[in-house]
């Protein structure tokens, strides 16, 4: 089983690209649990919600891992939960990073906020490019600090799709 993670700031195409990759290469796709949580709760999240959101994301991921697909595509993982917790609440439960580091991920596709417009959907909260760039930078810093394999995906929607397809094609051949 190869595990691919799409990560990066909001409105950079993670969910769209995860679905495109799943449609083309097959495998299983795990969605972003926090969206489900927010749609169910219909309120702003708070720091006390972070553990429940993280456990939900892990549960969805574990259910997919248990099926042992050839390719597992994660729309996000605990890194986003950690960074959002820091951005919104200036705090984060320490066990999130411990859990994240205890799991194996083969490749992260880090999506740049540059080259595509922000799209509000009622849940997103970083309309300014500088905000999304700071989130991208924090994500990249964490991936580098923890020696995670990643590739940056950028450009317009077409370029992102082309880059991701080529990287995943190569990744599956390894």
C-alpha cells in the first residue's frame, strides 16, 4: 500500500486534486474530517473541538488503511489539524504531532496557494494570499523538519493536475 497525502493551505485544490487522482489511478480516498464536523455542528470550532476532529480524521484514515488499497489518497492528515489549531487558537494538543509522526506516509503533495484564486465556501477563512502563503510555509517547514518526502505543486489548475499526475505515475512505478 502506498500512501499519498495532499496538504497545504485552504483553496489550493486538495479535495479537487484528490478526486482527480482517485478517478485516474484508483485506490481509496479519505476526505477531510473537519469539513464533516463543521457541517454537522454548524458552528465555529474551538480549541476543545481539536481532539475530536483529530480522532475523527485518524478513524477515517485507519478505516481506509485497514482495507489495504494499493493506493491510499488522503485529502489531508493531522498536520493540517495541528497547523489550524495553532493559527486559530495559538495552541495544539501535543498528542497530535506524536500520532502524526507515528504513522508512515510515502509522499506529500504540498499545494501552493499561488496561481489559483481563493474560493469562499462558508468554511474557509483565509481570503488573503499572505495568510495562505504563511500556512504553506509552516507546512513546508514541518515537512522538512521531520524529513517527510514531499513535492510542491503549483501553477494554475491544469498545471497542478499535470504535475500531480506525473508525480503519482512515477511514485506508483517505484
